[in-house]
C-alpha cells in the first residue's frame, strides 16, 4: 500500500495553530492594504517606517525569547533601554563614539549580572527582580540626566546605530536581520539553545541530566539586558539624543511579540523567527490603526483585542 505524501502547504495548514502568527500577519497586511491603500499604507516610505519604529522592540524580543524559553521573565528591558540612551549620550560627549558604545554595553552587562545574581544566587523570582530593576534603572536615568534630554553630536554614531540607510534600506533592518539570524541559529542549532529549552521545559529534569540551570538563567538574563542596552543605543542613534523616557512601556510589547510568535510564557518553547514576525505584526497594527484615524484610546482597545485573539487562536486548548 503506497504511503500518502502530504504537500508542504498541507503540513503548514494542518499545523495552523502553530503558524497562526504568519497567517495573521499576512491577513492583517492584506486587510490594511485593501482598506488603507488610498491613505498611503503601501507607500514604501510608510512600510520602511514600520520597520524603523519596530526595530528596537524586535531586538529586545529576540533576547526575550531566550528568557521566556528558560522559564524566566525580564520586565526591566524598557527602562534599561532608556537608561542606556542617557549613559551613551553622556559618554559620547566625553569619550567619543567608541566610549559611547562601551558605556552602553557596560550598562547592559551590569544590569544583567545584577538581575541574574539576585535571581539565581539569592533566589528572588525574576518577575520581582526585574520589576524592581525597572524602577531603579528609570530612577538612575532621571537622576544622572536631571530629567533633561542629552544630545548626541556624533553623526557617525547616529548613522551606524539607527539613523543611517544603505540606499532606501534603513540600517535598522540590517540589525534585525543579523541578530535574528544569529538568535535563530543559537536557539535551534547550538548546545546552549538546547540547554535553554531544556531548562524551561523542566528544570528538575534538566538539572538531573547535568545542566547547570542556574548558569543558564544567569546567561539569558544577561543576554536580555545587553539586548535592551543595544536597543537603547539604537534609540539614541535614531533620535540623536538620550532621554529617560525612551523605551518606557516597551517591556509589554516585547513580551507580546515573543508570545505572539509562539514562545511559551511557561518555558520550554521558543522561536526567534516567529518573535520577529510578532514584533512586526505589532508595528503593522499600530501603523494601520493610526492611518484609520482612531483615537489613542481606541487604538489601545483594538490592539489589545487583536493580540488576545491571535494568542487565543494559537493555543491548543
């Protein structure tokens, strides 16, 4: 008896719940293209603006995929991004672009190690650790900047970190592509990625199999803070200033992007490609709702409803 062969498209739609983010992204794009064509939705500049506005969320969400996959969470990413914009701007004024980059990376490493140490060594849940760090990072940013914007007067820094373009293509798109490719390979093809998924899938079983779960959690929290710092560097470069308000509230969009993409809040499952599509989907929704002319309050309601629907459809039960 001959075996039946299922076409790739059949497999895709047979597992439609796992692929709901891709189906939803295409569906929303088509709906907006048909209904907002006269308002410039399909204009190349508008589509590139969606990428520019979503890039920092995507960068943080890539790292958040690792954090959630390991069974942890990081609520401090938005505040760390804001703090980094200030430290980078102040360092550039004193030591130039390289000093700014070093200050940004140092900010991410310091916060990440502190979050990881409190979570893995002291035993404070990452939810509480990073919630407290959210307030600490924002307070430090306000304190050292005196709540004022700090200008960045380095065109070279601004070009590389968010403000430049290669032809019509924004540099931010290259950042997403490179980080997304590396993140996908590390999570799916490396031993570290397998240990991350094993830690989130069952910490006790992972520990008995020889995995240092505390070390894994430390590393993903450091990775998350460094990604938030990089997002802050991109914010600073694109807007040519450091402000404590930048990144405020981004943690919710970052977590939503990862969950929309198929990463489990309970650990053990994650996909970087899906996360990037989830981030772009949020940017797409935001852009479309603005073009529809909805008030901000209405945008919040519509966006929340769409995200809830997409997540609900992706669940097996």
